[in-house]
C-alpha cells in the first residue's frame, strides 16, 4: 500500500551532535551548493534504526526518510498499520532529537502494489512498452528489460514499474512486479495550497487517498481492459452492439497500435489525441486493452494489470 514516507521538521536551529554520537550514529558532513543561487549549505547525514536523517544547518531543516516495510518489518502494509507506524516513527525521532516537542510535516509519500506474476513479468513489461511514451506531463526517461520509469524531474509525480528481484536480488522478491507512484513534495504542497489538505499522514493513509493518488492516476496508462490477441479482440468487437462504422474504426485502431505502438501513432500524428482517447474509451467498455498480445506469443488473453492491482489492494492492503 505505502512504501516510502518522507517528512521535514522546520526551525531546527541546531542538532545535539554529541547526543547523536552517543546513540552510535556516524555523522557525515558535506557542503552542498545550490545550483540556482550559488549559495553553499552545510549539511549532515546520518541513519538511526532504519531511518535516514538529513540536516541542512543553513535552512534549519531536518529531512526524515522512512520506509514502512523496514519500520514495521512487514511485507504487506495495511490500513490498520498506520497507528503502529506513527508510534514507531515518533519514538525514533524523539530519541534522535532528545525531545517530544516537534512536528512532522509530510513531504513525500510513495504508494505501491506488488503483484506475484512470476514468468509473466517480462511479458507484461513488453506489452507496456507498446504504450504511450508520455503521460500526464511525464516522459519515459529510463527503459530497461526489467523496468519502466516514467517521470518529470520538476513535476509532482513519478511512476516506476519494475521486477523487484532484478532490483533487490532478494529471494523473497522472486516473481514480484512492483507498481509505484511517487507523490513528491510539489504534489503535497499543491494539495495544501489549493485544497487545504494538511501535510499530515492521516490525509494520505487511507483507501480513498490510494484510490485518488494511485489507482485513478494509473487508470489512463494501464487501462481497464484485458489484453487479447488481435484475432480475439476483432471477434469481440464484431459481436458488440456498436455500429458497423464504429466496429471498423476500432479494428483499424487496434491493428495500427499493434504495428506502430501508441507512442508511434502519437508521434506520427496518425490520430488526434481526442480520437485516440475515444477509441480507448470504447475498447474499455468492451474490456479490451488497446495493446494487443503479439501473434507469436502463446497467450491468447492476459488479465488487466489495473484490475489485478485493485484486487491485490482489496485483498491484502485494505484491511
């Protein structure tokens, strides 16, 4: 459900480095230059009980980087884990600062869902690479055999889709495909400024929030329809109640996507954006993904990733 959570604490005029060293932490000190202003900032980094701390003494700002799985020592994070997570984080921070007088301000939160897909990971990654190469002001920046990263360096969100075992080399992650949406500080700030949503974890650790920031966000990229070979999709379109003219348009669109990819169609201006969206919407109504399974593959049909993600969350996270 939730993977990484970052906070900031403002107005920390100084840290008690003697106390921090007594806790057994190693302090790394370095000078960081702001590329925009040219000013140099004196920064410190240290780690305590699986939590990373970064302190900018010029800005009096402490950044706290946490991972829910490490903090709770759990594979699947659920709705009911929130209280225990907050208890542990507050205890760790209070030990570092040697006080309970602080306010954690949410700075970033990453939602994720892990699907056990085994050998199908490579097949799904291949299908996704026939998708758009731009989505919601983000662009595919890194594309590998085992992962797909869609981001905007200055934007509000990033999408990461990858083979967990290929990244971690941990046996427990064999066959796991992770879908991750990073909600960066710019998104948190925008939600606060525009809608008055406080920068508190309680406003983001919920089923409704994950629906909005994860599922609704991914819907236009993963689509609701299942994957089929073109021959099966064509029959489904033929058997539908659409008009003969619409059926012809949908069959042609599917065939064009299978030849060019959605990114190719967009780059070559073969369809206006509104027409592409109209075709996808009509295919979704028939439970057909616009990306077809290549004819050389043995699979006639593969489940929609979007629906698999929803089912996983309902079963293992929303409890």
